[in-house]
């Protein structure tokens, strides 16, 4: 299933060697795929330098010269700095191309022999290869990490989820998308870029560093930073981020930093009201002083006023949720009335959007829903799976009845058992409490229970009766075993499962 999914979504990207980004159009089928791939890297613009590795084009064209003329024109329109042509036909037509650096090879293996002579560094590399050129071996050379565990992130699915939530708010209601904690584990830049293209109004991150990283990567949408401290004020100002102001201390420190900076004009801030979370935010009693402070400091502009609901997924607490909404309405109105400009108000998170549409005010903040998780089965049925965690089988062995498996000899072969060792462990974010039969993985459409203790970098699973070979892929979570299933087993929430996947697990983005 997961393999099938990867096969149908052809273009994906991942981090490559020497700070390259590799965009792989696995099974490029001609001019149209090439054009789509070129458009994607142009729109991404992660590096100033872009290299295209292109095979012979499998297009039925009577005259090859005409075909490669079209290819050359297409490339000419896309600011490609280096062209690597692979195949006898493209090589024979090399004179048609006018790229500042170009190399031609008759086959993929000739190119690979010459690989060490071609520097790949700080550039985006688009691989566009017809199937029989086997560009997978080139992709493997350019790939950064050899670790087999990957988190596949389906960006198209995330954008469908975005549309689903959009359909629950008024057309004029704005959306702030939460990309904190490395986009709930799914990667911040790629998710942010896709959201920017879908014209979300704001992004939000937890810490200034996350916002700075997005700005440096070229994200230009307004970004709210939720946890600011004195030492991050300057970064917020310098990188055009927008602070969440939740206390008088932060209000004073930020204003001071702003006044010492070279910033001209008023600076957008977001005022956080506490209506029951008891985490961050101003109390109702603070509001008069907030209003006075803002009146005295025209260098601050209240871009929005917001609060956070504690229990939008728990119907038993709906009365409390409605009280939070009413309190927020009243408190925020007092601030609005003191301003001579309009400001935005917002309180809903993902589940709030689905369950309290009457409380959408001017904006809603979408988090977990974007990443494919909802509060109940009905809502879940409308969302697409975004993240799939996979790895491969490193080794298969038969363990004879009576033998123990793994650390502390916790696993037990009651009968002869086929055991597969998988390249993923607790250091990758696979919770150790899933060991000893608590958790399962999916291999070739069947469930395989984890036997024995989860190791740091590996697990052993029981594949008795499953047709599997070394090198086959194993899915930890995705469509078949969901993050909700795992969260239930571990008595936690899907948020924790998603955000625990460690950074050493390679993220691969499907477009
Ligand atoms: C994380 C967060 C959200 C998003 O919540 P979800 O439940 O993931 O939709 C919204 N607002 C604030 C203040 C948050 O910290």
C-alpha cells in the first residue's frame, strides 16, 4: 500500500550531500514531467544554483532534433545553471543546449564514474530520468543520509486537509497555520512553503529560531512567534517576525528592544489573553493597563488579539469552552474599542474549527488537522494521511523455539519464529514502550508484532507466516497503523507521536 502510494506520487524531494536539495522525478515520462519538475524547483528557489540531470526523453517525436530543441527552449526559460545530459540521444543533440555549464554522458554508469569530478554543493538538483536510465542509483549517490528510516510527508494531502478546514470557516475568515515543532515533525520549510502557496494568512512557530530559519529560507508570509524571551526580541525585529505578547514583562522588553532598534514605523504584535488555559496570557484584570500601555506606545500595532481553548475535543467540557469564548469576546472587545484601527481576533484551533464554527471571529489557527489528525472517527474520515514512517528489513533469521530475542532476553520464541530486524529504534523516536508485543508494524500488508525490547537503533519483529525478504519496507505508521492507534497504545496523544520522530530520520516530501 505504502509502496504503491510512493509509486504513484512521482516527484519528491529530500536533503542531499553538501547542502544540496534533491528533487527526484522518479519516472519522468517526457516534456510534461520535465516542465512540472522545472516549475517546482523554480517555485522552491532554495538555492541560487540549480542543476538539471536529464535523461533521453521518451517522447514519440518524429524528429529528434525538434524534440531536443523544445527541451532546450524549456530549460532556457528556467534559469538552470548546469545541465547534465544522460543518454545517446541527448548527447547527440548537445549542440542545441545553451546552459553555462553542461556535461553529456551516454549512460548513467558513465556519469557515476565521473561523479567525483563534478562538485555538488549548495544547489538544487532536479533529477528527471526515464525509467530505464535507472536514476535511482544517481539519487542514492546524492542522498545525504544512508539511514533507512524515512518519514514520508505527503504535502498534497496536507493541502487537501487545509482545504477541508477552510470549507468549515467563512470565506473571509483568515487562517493561521501552526508550523511549530518542526511542523509537528513533518518539516517546517517544506510545509510552510506549500502553505504560502495556498495563501494562508499567517504562520506560527513556538520559538524565534524556527521563524528565523523560515525567513532565511525565503518564506515571506507573516509569522507569529509564540514564546518570546528577552534574548529573542532582536531576532524577531530583525527578521520581521511578529511576537505573541503574553505578559507585561515581555511587553516592556519587546518595546525597549524595538526602540533601540533601527526599525521605523509601527511593529505588529499579537496580544494573548488567558481565558482558562492558565499557561501564557494576560488576565481580564490586566486589560486596562495593557490598553494604557498601547495608547502610550504608537510604535506597537496590535495585529491580533487571541486566546487558546483547552478542550475543543472533549464534548463534556463544551460549557467551559463556550465560557472561554464569551470571556474572550468581552475582553478582546475592550481592547478593540480602545484602538483607532481594526485588529483581528481568534481563538479556534483545529478541533475548534470543526466543533465551534460560531467562534471563528476573524481567524482560526490550524494545527494538527493540517497534519491529518482529527478528534473522532467521523472527522478523521475526511482527512488524508500526511506522514508515513517507514524503514527496511535489515536481516531475517529463524529463531528456534525456546530461544530468547534481544536485550535482557525479553523476547521469546515459543515456537520456531521468523524474526526480522528493522532499522529503526527509540533514538529515531519509536517509543520504547511499544516493545514486547505492544506495538506492531506493517510488512507487505500484514501486521508484525515487535518482539522483545526496542533497541536504540533497531527493533525485531515477528514475521512468521509473512512473505518478506531482506530489504523490504516496513511501515511503522501511516494509513494502516495510524498515529492515533499508536497514541492509544501508549496512552498519549498523536501530537506526541508525530513530534517525537527524531531529526536523524530523513524527511522525504511528496509533491
Ligand atoms: C498548537 C497551537 C494551536 C494549534 O492547535 P491544534 O490542536 O494543533 O490545532 C493553536 N493555538 C495555539 C496557541 C497553539 O499553541
